C-alpha cells in the first residue's frame, strides 16, 4: 500500500546574499533589509493605569510599593517618590527585552526614546511608568515585534523579487522527510482502494468526518 520512499529529503529555497548561499529564513530577510530598530518610531500608544490594587517594584534591591482595596483609595502615583533613576529603569527594561537581532546599544537607545516620549505627557511621571513596568514591557515588546514583522516582510519582497535577486533550490539546505515526523496511528486503512500518490507506506483509517 502506498508508494516506496524514493527520496528522504526535499530541497529548500536558497538565496545568494553577498556572494554566499543562505537558506531562505526570516532572519535572512531581516538582515538583507538592514533591520535597525532605531529606524522606527519610538512613540508608544500606551496609557498606564492607577487603578491597580497593588504593585511592588524591585530594581536592584530598591522598592517602591503600595496597595489599596477599592477605587476610592486609588493612589496618585504621580505624587509618589522613587529612588530609581530613569537610566536604571531603562537598564531594567533592556534586560527584559534581550533580542538576538538587536544590539544592546540600539535597544537602550530605543527604550530611552520611548520613555522620553511618554514623559512628555505632563500627566505622567517616572514613578507612574515604573509602577506599571510589566504592562509597559508587554506593550513595548508588541511594538518591537510589529516593526520586526514589517522589516521581515519588506526584506522578503526585496530579497526574492528584486530584479537582481538570486534565488534557487538546493539540497545544501533540505527538509528531511521521515515517517517518524508524521506517524500514522492505528487503526490503519484496510479498504480496497489502492492509494498511488500517498508518500508514506501506512495510512490511517479514513472516516467520513475527515
């Protein structure tokens, strides 16, 4: 039943980048595009909230903490004090955002621009941002991921479809076709139909529901 496994691999798409053969992966598209985080806007649409029930900030053993039970006891974080400096806060954010495709200097520069832009709002203070550090971290990571996808998409178009693009298939980079990757589960098909285009020798039992 089924076809014999005549091939064990399929060639992947390859690219000639600066005279070197590369597998067509998203990292290559980013590099080919010249992905630089500082080329993108550091304006973040983010509004910290003061209606959290509690918060504790601990950066290098320095703590800013408070708690309350309902909205009537809402703390005005802008009036609170903190010993944590803006540079220390940016350093903490940098540790949270470690990215293999962004240099530390670029990341710190980008984070500094984000914090500076947020602090242009007279209703915000550094203490407010620190108390909301985890939501701020999530929002910033989402922004960076959006920019990364934009750069990868543009790099994909430039690398594959420019007039001088060099694209080929090559067994230097290949996808291994192994039955263990897609094992058929019993009960196996035992009907009369002989499948002539099925790659693997064992076929799972077929059901009307799919």
